[in-house]
């Protein structure tokens, strides 16, 4: 049962990425995705959804908020959103954070955000100012927990040390870029910081921009806004990883996507991976990861193939 360390939040094995809401998924499709996700998460867990103020300039948040209000689901869901860079000169200054959180609260139609991320590091603003602003949001009840996304190991360590020195709220989780095709950036340094400070970890691009679904092959033309990003993984390593995914997927009667997400969820320090589908069929390919159990030799096969 995944629990975000240092919190009272028991969340689903999969975090549903809201980046597609209002982008590749229109409002009816977004509502269908959220309905399907809710149905797939056991009642003992709370479905976890991740969005950001910058996704569709607030459209993603607004659609999620509208769905939760219409279905009466706010108390069941754990909602994460982010204070994003957008066109701001100092995105993590106290004033920008206060403005951003009020906008997100309105968009989401809620009184409190469960996990509120700094979307990207902002070296133009002192960490003391950023973290004090997050602390004030926790104290005022507008957010439950603060977290970091896209931080380097050095800056994450500095932020945690700053919170401890000031005696204020600290980041409880990290959202890094991490998957079977992108391992060193997280495993070489960030993973040690996450482990040492007992942080939650929610990797984004869990399917390597869709490459790990297996639909991107040499010579294949795929109609997807992520096709260009996924194409960079085509090659010898990509072939090895896809072959290993196919082998394990066949043994379990699931998709390679589900296997890739389960491998990620089973990595040390990872709480739950983030992934999205632009329609219900794509989401259905991911959901079996929640009940999937990989044997040690299967995990090793995938790890070796992606080395």
C-alpha cells in the first residue's frame, strides 16, 4: 500500500497524469478517463492525480475540478498540482506562489491542495523565501504538503537543509524524469538524496514519452504529439528494452506498458510512477500494473536490458 513518506496519504500504485486533460483529451474524454481510473483503484487507497497550473494554462486543473465537483469525488482523490514557471520572472517568489495557489484552488474547486509542487527550481529566488511561502500555505491550510519537481540533487539537498535550519515545512516528495530509458540522472545522485531523507518519489514520463508502449519502431509513422520525443529512444538499447518488456508481458498476459510501470514502481525509493492515456483504451493498458507482481529474475531482465 503506497504511502507518501512523512504524510498520512495512502495513494494508488499509479499516479494519473493530468497533462492530457484538455490537450489530447477533450472534456468528455477527460471525464471518462477519471471515471475509469476511479473505478480501478481499490477503496482502501485514494486515486492520485497529478496536474499543474501550466497544463493548458489551467485547463487541466479546471477539468479535474469540474469532474470532482460533478461526481462528488474531492474527498476520495489525492490531488497534486504545481506552481509553474510559465512567463514569470521569479516563479518561486513568495508573491508568485501566493498568486499561483489561489488560482489553482479556484480551478480545482477545492479549499486545499494535497501535494503542491515547485514545478521547476528557481535560482533567482532565495530558497528561504520559497520554503517560507510554502510553510505559510501549510499553516493556513491551503496545502497539505509541499514537494519538488525537476530539482538537482544539490539543490534538493540544500532545500531540505534550509527547511531543517529554519524549522519550517520541508519537501515530502520529488518528481523526477525517470524510466527504463532514462536512469542515470535519477539513480546516480537523486536517488541517494530521496533515500537519505525518506522522500516520496513520483517519476514522470514513466513510459518514456510513449516509447515503452512498443508502438514506436524504426520506419513507423505514429500520429502523436509525443512522437518526436519518443523517436530518440529508437535504437539498439530501445530494441533490447522492448524485447524484454514483450517477454515479461507475454508471461503475465498484460501490456508492455503495464510491465514498464511496474518495474518503475518496484525500484528503490519510488512511491508510484506517473503516466497518462489520451483515451480510456490507452489507460486500460496501464491499469494492470496495480496488481502485477514481477519475479526477481524478471526485474533483473528489465534492469539489465536498460543498463
